[in-house]
């Protein structure tokens, strides 16, 4: 097969350059010189070595971010100048889009057709927040008779720690970095240890964009060391975290000592409910895409599908046909729909859930992994049929291409089952009865619900979950007003109001 190219880049699996830390505008090794290996999920060979940061490197990065915020030009820069930096970053992402998509696929095993879309989205994150800050970030005024005028201003917080996962690294990192910088904060990013490549590319872009030293820093390393040091640091004003629920809970505990603001985007086990009056073809497309895109490693994946009993058999037959036809293969192949899972340990975890499903009484239907890609961490698209909501495979986040299929009969029954889970991130309802659609959408406990739609995201909406899926919302004005800035009220006397005269 001829090698496909993306611009100047040959889409082949090969070793790439080693990755350093980016602190105070310099690419540096860790103080101890320690590195760790970054492994390619398709070949299970080493992609490169990564400089391993820990407490010492975090201390340096936070000091640089603090200096840049308090003394450097960033804090005093005119808004127009700051936002033109943000636009420059977006343009540079566009220029490097093919390289970013390639590195992302090399690092994560996500199909290149999907990492290209995520990269385009990443550039949009910067443009969107630049325009939102320009037009929307303003306070209110509160006149009090003719005595006072009170007004609010929204101030950046200072150095902010961003801790991100490996499942859609570049997109999720920029989703946090863009509002953090656009509002005038400085940033220390701790990317997931399993996906360091595009975070490093982002540092190169920041460098090229001419961001003042220390405004943006990247410290690679492990969660328990680098991540924990960032959370504990007294000069870090807030932590925005995306990752597993258990990690989020640890971070909240550790952030308490320094009374940090935290934002938590956590795990999910989202229901997709199909009633018997739904457009079944579209519901089928959405259900299949919603669990098997991003290799099933998607926080909002519809990992529990509830089918009305009247349409269940027909729907399941079609699901089986789809599962057999999903194109499993090399993430660099533009036709690939499902790639390998991030690492061997995660591959073993997902497979152990499939074994558990058999023990719990599910019929397991799987696609077939082609012989020639067996070196990768491939789990084929998997259906767990005859599942019951109380089974562990329906209660725990598997985070792979595994969909449990559960039958229901009554609206009330399905709402109860959809809510009988610790998570509450997303939900999807398919019906042509609009009254019912809204009723069910309002009753399902989740931060985000789609009616007759797959997961399409509007950057303006509040993004996040309830229950064990998160605390707080990011996205749109929610990111700007509720997380990355602090409101401050200024009371101005415009008359001679009464002041008590103690001791006169
Ligand atoms: P993870 O929690 O293992 O790791 C996420 C990040 O936290 C990594 O950078 C890791 O190094 C760091 N970390 C780990 N322990 C830490 C500690 N004690 N202190 C500070 N940092 C620490 O998650 P993951 O496996 O990388 O990602 C998958 C999870 O992310 C899934 O549960 C998925 O649902 C969730 N996720 C949620 C959303 C959302 O928006 N709600 C989006 C994407 C992924």
C-alpha cells in the first residue's frame, strides 16, 4: 500500500524526537535528568523519551508563571495585544494541523480522520475565547438610588494548573488553555503521561507565537508526583482537571489544604434511550458512532443503550451488522474507524470487563481484529447483549469500545434505570414524540442531554456533569465567569449617604 501523506508528513509509525519540559520560555531537561518512555499503541514500540518533571520542576514552572503574571508584560498588556497573541496561536495551530493530527494519532492510536477534526476544533477554541473575552467579558453596574453606583469587574486569578487526560489530549488541553490565557491568567499544564507529544507541540506554538516567558509552561510527568505537586503548590490559584472520578476526588482533597478553586470534568456511563417511535436509522448511526468513535475512549460515550422492547430485536440485528463492518486498522490510514487502545494496561482492563460481562450473563458480540494489526492494543467493537442495568459492566466506566444493550418497556422504568448509576455526564434520547423527548431529557440526571442527536458540541454551552461526573461547568461564558476569573465588586458613593458617627 502506498504511504499516505499529509502535506509534508508521511503517515508512518516511526520514532520521533524526544520531548522536554517547557518552563519560563525554555525547553529544558528535568533537573534530575530523568526520562520515561512514551509507547506507540499501534506498534507497542517506543515513540520517544519524555523528560520527567516532579516537584522541583513544578516549583520552577509556578515561580515563572507567578512572575509572568505579577511582573511580566502579560498582566499589563492591552487587551487587543493579548487577544492578538491568542489569534496568532490559532493561526499557528492551523498551519501545523497536519503535524498535530499525525503526532496525536501516533501517541494515542486515535484514527487520523478523527484527530484532524479535533485539531481543527482546537484552533477554534482559541478564536472562540478570544472573541468571547473581547465582546462578552464585562461586569455589571448596580445603581443604588442616587447614593451609590456599584460595579463588578472580572479579574484573572493568576497562575492556574491544568491537568489533562490522554483520550483527546490536544483538544482538551486547548479547551482549558484558551480561556485561561484569553482572560489573562498564566498556565502550568501537566499533560497525561501517556500522551505528551501534542502538548509539547503546543509549547512550540506558544514559543513561536511570541508569548512572554513564563505565561505558558508544560511540565511532563506522572500524576502522583508532578500532578500532585502542582495541586499542592500554594501559589497555584486554581486547578482545572479532566480525568477519572477517583483522581478528581484525590485532587479535591489535596487542593483543600491551600483552599484552591477546582473544576472537575470526570467519568461517565451515559445512557442512550431509543423509543419505538424513533427514527431508527438515525438512532443507529448515532449509537454506533457515540461508542465506537475515539476508540470508545470518550467521556460522553453512550456505553449503556436502552432499547424499547418493540424495536429491540430489529435494532440489535442492525447493531450486529455494523459491529462486523467497522473498519479496524492502522490509525494512520484515513479509512480507519477504530484504532488501538492507549496502552496495554488499559487494553487488559477493557478485556477483563468483557470477560466479566460473560460471567454476569451477557451474550458478547465482537468484530474481528485483522491479523496484520495484532501487535496493537486492539479491542474490537463489542456489544454486551441481554445486559441488566445493575450488572457491574453497566455501572462502571469501561472506557473502551464496549456497549451494553438493555431492554425496557415503560418510560418511567427507563428513566429510573438511566439514573440508577453513580455518573451523570451525558444522555441521549431518541423519540419522535417531542413531549416525551423533553420529559425524559429533563428527568435523566446528566449535565448534557441530546434529543434526536449525537454528541455535537456548541462551544457556548455549559460543559460538564452532575453526580460523580463532575463539579462545575466549563465552556462558553461559564468558563470565563465561573472559573477562570473572579468577580470583584466596587462600591462607589455618589452622594453623602449616612455614616454612623461613633465616638463623636
Ligand atoms: P486519570 O485520572 O488517570 O489522569 C488524568 C490526569 O490526572 C493525568 O494527567 C494524570 O497524570 C493526572 N493525575 C493522576 N493522579 C493525580 C494526582 N494524584 N494528582 C494530580 N494529578 C493526577 O484519567 P485518564 O485515564 O487520563 O483519562 C480518562 C478519564 O478521563 C475517564 O474517566 C474519562 O471519562 C475522563 N474524561 C472526562 C471528560 C469530561 O469532560 N468529563 C473528558 C475526557 C475524559
